[in-house]
C-alpha cells in the first residue's frame, strides 16, 4: 500500500482529485474542499490515507498546486 498525504495549506480546492480518483478522494460541498475517503481527519493542515488505487498517483501528478504526495512504503 502507498500512503497519500493531502496538504490543505497548498490545496487550491479545484476538485480535480475527486474527479480523477473518486475511489480515494471525496468532495465536501459545505466546506468546498476535498477529503480522503477512509483516511485520517484533517489535522495540522494535512490528512493521510493508504491505498493501492492507481488513480491516486494520477491525481497527485495532475494536481495543479502539488498538494497531494504519494509515499511508497520502504521495502524490507
């Protein structure tokens, strides 16, 4: 599994991540910001989750402000 980190301080709230990868990212219409499905709640400006969904990497690559980071686990 890969870890996804969503940095709300960088986020432009464009919704691209939720459109590209709805399996991992949701959209909160009240706050007009994305969230990670099955992830941690926003804390200190970031949230994180783990996934194997390939679209998460595509969302990170396409994010216009680089607010999504994918961290590969260290191999043993």
